[in-house]
C-alpha cells in the first residue's frame, strides 16, 4: 500500500508538468486551431527566467575586507550582492534564497510578452495553413528559441535550488499514519504539485466564471458562430495564447529546482506532452489534465523494480504504449470531442 | 421494386430527429429528385446512402443488397457514385489525371510502376480518359491544373469522373449550388444528355426548382425529416401541401 | 529511355554527373589554402551526403507524395544499421548481404508500424509514428542490449563467427568491403595544389543513391505515384471513387521505410557500428528538415536539402571566432569585433540557429523549398531574356 502511495506521489510532479504543458497546448489548439511544437520551448524559457532572476539577484560587486585575509595573506575580496545594499543583508539573503518563487512574478510579464509576440508575429499567419505547416514552422521556431538560450546560457544544465525551507524531504507516510521511513517525499515536489493544482484551478475558474472565458469556450466549440456575433475573437485568442505561454512559463520556473534547466529540456517535455494531449483528447482541457497526471503516475509505477523485473524496459515505453493503445481503440482520446482534427 | 429502397430509416443527432421513418423507392433508370426546405434532412439522407452516416434504424438496399455498415469506397464499388455540393476533385492533379483515377479504380487499382504510356492496359486507360474528356468538351483543358478551373468546369469534371466509372446510380447533392445561371444551364444540359444516352439512375437533391423540374421524373418532398409527398413533377407543382410547406416561399 | 520522360532523364543525368564528380566539385580550394576548410570533398562527409540523400529521397516518397508527416523515420534508419552490423558479425564482411538484410528488416518493421499508424491521419499519424520510434529507441537503449549493444552501441568483435569469411586471422577486426574491395579504401589524386579523394565507399554509396533516385523518379511518374498524389489532394473524393487509400499509403510507408533502412545499412557499411542515438526523434526531425528545406514533393529537393544540412553540420560548425577575426581583419578594430560578434552566434556551435531560421523562412515564404527558389530565380531570368528580345509573352510552366 505504501509502495503504491509512494509511486503515486512520485508520479505527481512529472504529471503536474505534463498536465500544465498539455493544458497550454490544448488551450492553443482548442482556441486557435494551431498545433504548437514550440510550446516546450516556452516551458524551457520559463525555467531560464528562474535562472536569470537568480543571476540578477546574485549580481554583486567586490569589496575588500581588510579585517580578513585569505590563505596568501592578502586582504580578502568579498562578493557583495547588490540586493544587500538595497534591502540590507538579512532581507537580501532571503530574497536570493527565494529566487525561484519570485521568478514566477518575474516570468509572467515576460511569458505574456513572448506569447503575444509569437502569436502576432508568426502563428497568426498560419491559421489557415495545413496542420503540417503549423507543426513545421513551430518546430523551426523551437529550434531557434533553444539555440538562442544555448548561446546565452551555454549547453550545460544550471542548478537552480529551491528556497532552503523546501529543500530536503519529509516523511509523508508517518504523517498519514503509515510506518515511518516508508514514504519519503521531497518538499519541493509537493510544492510543485500544489502549485500546479492552483494554476490548473485558476485556468478552469477563469474559463468558467468570466465573460472572457465564456467567449473563449464558445470560440473553442464553434469559432465561426462567435465571429458572427461581432465579438473580436482574434484579440481574445491572442490573449489566450499569452496565457497559455504564461502557464507553460511558470510551470518551467517551478520545475527548475527539480531538474536543472538546460536548453533542450523543452523538447524533451514537448514530445511527451504531445502524447499526453493526444491521449487526453485533442481540444479537451479536462482530458489534458487527466491524461497528464495519469501518464505521470503510470510512468512512475512502471519504474517500480517489481514491474521492471516482470516486464523489462516497460518504464521506458509505457507512455508511448498507452498512447498507441488509446489512439487505436479510442481515436478521440480519453475525453476528446467529435470533429476535432478528424480529417 | 426500385434499384434503391430506403425503408423506415431513422436518424437522431442528440435531441434532434434528423430523419423520421423515411421510405423511398427509386426506380431503375429514372431521375428522382428529393426536395425540401433547409434542415429537412436531405443531406443526412444522402449521407446515409453513401456510408458516411449509419441510420439508427431501418434499411437501405441497393439492387437487393444492404449498403449499411459498408465503407464509402465499398458502396462506390457496388455502383453508386456521388457528386458533392462543392465539387470534390483532385485539385493538385491535372484534369487528365483526375479522369484517369476513376478508370484505374474500376480496373485493378494503380499498383504499377510504369510511366503512363508504357503498357497496353495503361494506354487503354489513357485513351478512355481522353475520350471521356472529349465527350465533356474538355479535351483542350486536359493538362490544366484542375484547381485553377472555374466552378462550372470543376462540376463538369466531377460529373465526368463519376460517369467514367459507369455507375448504376448517380447521386447529386445540389449540383448547381452557387453557380452562375449559364453554368447551371450547362449542367442541366449535361445531365439531360447523360440521362438520354445512358442506362443510369439519377437521384438528385436540389434547391433550384428550375433544375428539378427540368430533370426529374419523380419528386419526393422532405419536410422535418419525413417524406411529405411523392409524385410526378406536374402533380407536385399543384399539390396544396407542398405549395404550403415549400414552394409557396420559393416559387 | 529507361522508361523516363525527357525532363526526368535530364534531372537523373544532372544528379549522376554531380555524384560522379563530387570529389572534385566539393574540393574547389587548394589543399594548403585558407579556404581549404570549406572543402567538403573528404570521404566521410561525401558518404554522408549521399546516404542522407537516400534517407531523404525515401522520406519524400511518403511525405512529399501522400502528405503523411512521419516523425519517426529514424527508427528504420537505426533498424537498418543494426541489421547490417549483425550481418557483418554473423555472415560476412561483404556489404551486399548486409544491405539486403537492412532493407528487408526495415521493410518489415515499416509494414508493422505503418499498418498500425496509418489507421489515423493528420497529427495523430505524426504522434503515432513518433511514439513508435521513441519506443524503439528506448528499447534499443535498455532491454534489447543483447541485440543492440545498448549504450555502447553494436560493434564488431574479433571472435564474431562470420560464417562465410571463416574465422578471422590476425589481430585486426576485418573491415566491410565488396568482393575484396574495402569500403574505407581511398586513393588521393594530387593535381598541383589540389588533392582529391576517390573513395570506394563513397562511389559505392553514390551508385546506390543513383539507383534509389532513379527508382523514386519511376515511382513519382507512375500511376502508383499519381494515386499517392491523389491521396494528398483529396481523400474524400478518392473514397467516393471506390478506392481504399490504406493499401497505397501503406505501400508508400513501407517503401520509404526501406529507403531509410537502406541508408542505415549503408551507414553501417561505411563504418561498422550502430547506436541507438541514430533512432532518437531528433534524427527523425532532421530528415523532415532536409526534405522540406530542399522541397517536399519535388524529385531533386530532398537530395539538395540533405546535402545542404550535412554541409552546414560539418563545415559551418567548424568555423570559430578566430577564423572569423582573420576574415574580417581588413575592417577597423572596433568594427571588426562588432561584425564578428554579430556573425558569431550563427556559425560554429550555433549553426543550428541558422538552420532553424532558414527552415522557418522556407516554411513561411517558400513552401516549395530550395527547388521553388531555383524556379523563381530562373523565371526572373527567363522574363528578363524575353523582355530584352521582346518576344511573345512567357508561358509559366506549372511547378514540378
């Protein structure tokens, strides 16, 4: 039992990331009808927002501390971050420590802008072109974006730690009444899951309870009709693209402590997220979220040694295997709507 | 017993009864028109005949065999060809190639490597296609990119492609929709000519009464998914129910 | 001739001549000169040109004709390589049986994967092929290690049986060849300052590419090819013409899978090892890039695209900032640094950026790829000529 809970927990953080990316992909696909292969790159850019902010915060000047000497006997040079000067030492250190959560605030305007620029500058011109063209051009864009990041940040992963409070693990099993030391779970992963749940909830609430969301949902169901009502749907879709980009971005920001950001992390996630979207059902938001968590958890179950002993290699292929089976038996995915991408 | 027998066909979409107890019999070698106001279920009925939709209940028999549950290509192989509301042709191919494909389909498919003029069967297919284009007065357009033709020409080609298969039943879905008067008249002439020259059954769905009354030998009026009345054109013209339900507003 | 029309013969001849003289054409700069780094006429790279050319030609038969975008074709490349290496291990170092097995196994895998994937179309097809390829990759990396060599890859060993060759004598692992002629043998031809490499492996692959190219012309111009184009053009009409598209798409998928297997087998024949990374989805993405960049649906486009990308990968990527500084040394110092810093991100390790930008530009502005660019340019020239001689109006031919 505790082994099962552990696997479910292990699957949650990856599942959260899949769900968040798949949610954005589905928003874009559902509203704009565009298959966005550059969505993984948005996730990656988000992660690098965290890297950038923590670099900005640790930006420092050198002072020579006459009271101390290094091992050669020279006066010690001390790097003092500018934030110390601005906020005082204690607050400054706390700010640096909390760089990743702070990056959420930092990344949202950036991601909204990136999304806006992408939609207005490129995607807009591809609404009427075949899906294959959309895939190809966004695939090209993904290459360009990841190369730009590689140019500025190098090819190596950049460790970006979580705030100190959240480092380390806790005994989840003992908390819920199982034996101690059976279910150890890192704090940050739980934070990530909670964060993902909040974001997903916010997106759904936004679509459900605001007029804007209502129009977008109507647009997802039938674009032409809403256009006929005299609503400027294009503008709303642009905003929707920005939101989808922001969702992918913050998902990336928060993922940075789990997996040190590197320039190709977006592509790695994208391939799986696409599988997630297809399994969930093209154009279905609940489907995307459900499939994201489901596949994340399935993947972690398949990594159990008992399962691997039984079916060697299953952990590597489980997601693809599920996708193939789902696509062949339920062509519309778990919760797909009729008439979406059925050419 | 007609060549096409539709019996007690029902089709629902959610809460909407698209077709309710449709019975229809099309005589062999006749021209049968199905008319009705928008939303009467004409297109749904047509889609049930060609395998795109499967009715909830009832049967559709073509020449004594059921078409239900068969795929569109299998139904076509039974001898039913369909002309679409917007001409469906192979836009990226030349007119001649468009015409060759149905002929290949009637033979053994096109799993062959040879260039067009290599073997005798292919020569025969090519000749047949050219002959067909001749009879449509389109020989001069045969190397044209078919997507760049006028709508009237596309329609002509599409009808020609269906005829090249020697179908026993030709289904036409509003063949003159969106056409200029001259193109409409050309299409009517073409269909009349086909009717005269061939042993072929034609079932036509049409809005344009001019087209219907110049071609049809029998007319079924569909309203709200149910046949209202079926009769000869003359009787239909005078039928009070029809005038009320349909002709009144468009005559 | 050869069952081809005149203009196709011309294309075939152009490709044949280019292939034959590639060792000379690709080495235009004298060996010792500063420009020699742009010479692409060394055996390794030339082999890659033609092998990836075959890969792209095959991919184009599927994507260019039917419009089905496969994101998993690298799987067949890898399967071809593994099969060939196994043939070297078990049967003989002769490349012919190895290549034959590579084509057959990849064809069988393509039949299986295609049979399942082609039940869907559009993006679903792309995702299915991607899923299959990633599965193959993951399995080759982990569970199938006894067959694939896992992370280290599949390599030849001294104690391999090699039934036909007999036990190997001496302490060297034998090399692939064809009836005694080694694939790696290379004769250098020195003409003044120029050095040309005439490599057996290159000419062997080159001849195979010509055969593959000829076959693809025949497929393009055949009724079968016409049917594939009809599938891309309008599946609805095809269905209502009594044709089931599935056998045609499956045949096209299988043929293009076999082309990929042939390319994989040749890769192993040039360098007898095979690794799983050959099957990774980025490798599938690469062949998509090649085909689109050159011109999907055109005959010669994929070959051009493959050549261009491999040239960039091997030549452009080697330029570093020192070389750039020597190029722009004629500029004043400040300007020189500025220009170098502007150009630098696009070359050397950043060549992928150039590739990505080029690819986007092609998809946006030139859906017909390099071939369309060529046609447009030649049309401009034609128009100029006719303007000058003030002849009758030009007839623009439909794009091929």
